[in-house]
């Protein structure tokens, strides 16, 4: 193994160690130095300074989840599309055809969701 190559791993290890220490030290210090005076008001759940009322379990509509899934799908599409768009002229027509097929599959999925009424808010 070349010394320069080993130094790269040493640098990554040192950076990881510093990141762990910088994350752990404040947590440990707060655990050791923070005053410990538990009480009923400190243990009570609240939101934005207002006492909670009612049950904490709330059911959301399925449409929220479907919108979230569609967002993730098209977000991942952009993750694949952006690097390809930067170098597509250098890669040739086969890669262009593959990306066109990928976009066509996603377009068919979007049209299917649209036809099923998934994107309509009721």
C-alpha cells in the first residue's frame, strides 16, 4: 500500500473521530452538568407551550401518504436525471435511449395515477 493512499484513510478516520467527538461531547456534558429537578409540569406533554388536550393518536388521510410517495418517486427520478443530463452527449445514443425508457416508465406511472384520480384532492 502506498503511503499517500494510507494517509487518505487516516484522514477519513480522523474526520470520523472528530465528528463523533463533536456530537458526543455536548450530549455527555449536558447529561453531567444539567440540573436534575423533575416535576409534574416538566414531565407533562405540551406543544408550543400549550397543554395537550385529547388523544395523541390522529389518523391522516391516505392521500397524504400517496402524495409523499409520489414526491419521493419523482425526487429520486431527478437524482438519476441530473447527472445523466450533465454528460449525456458524451455517452452516446444507447444511454439516451435507456434514459428515455426510464422517463417513459415514470410518465406511464404518472398518467396511471392521474387516471385513477390519485392526484385529485377531495
